[in-house]
C-alpha cells in the first residue's frame, strides 16, 4: 500500500468510527509522517478527485466517490 492509499484508508476508517473527518495532525500521527507530508498528499488526492476541502471548517476533509473504495 502506498502512502496515498494509507491516508485514504486512515480517513475512511476514522470517519467510519467517529463520524467526522480527522485533522491533518491526526492523519500524520496515524500514518507516521510529518504534517507537511500529509498536506502534500492531500493536495494530490484532491487533484485526483478523491477528497475535497470544505471551506471554513476545522475538520474539513471530505471523501469523494473516488476515495470511497
């Protein structure tokens, strides 16, 4: 599993368990990379249409259809 897949899996599992999206800090701790790395990977996932960021929300990551698998 590559890092983008690991991040998507972490987000899916987190949302399934808690009902809301994780913070970038929580993702970093969950997949053992720096927050700056999480930010970079989330940007790539956004470009791929797998996540989007909701404006003006602290926990603003939303999985799109492409990221639900």
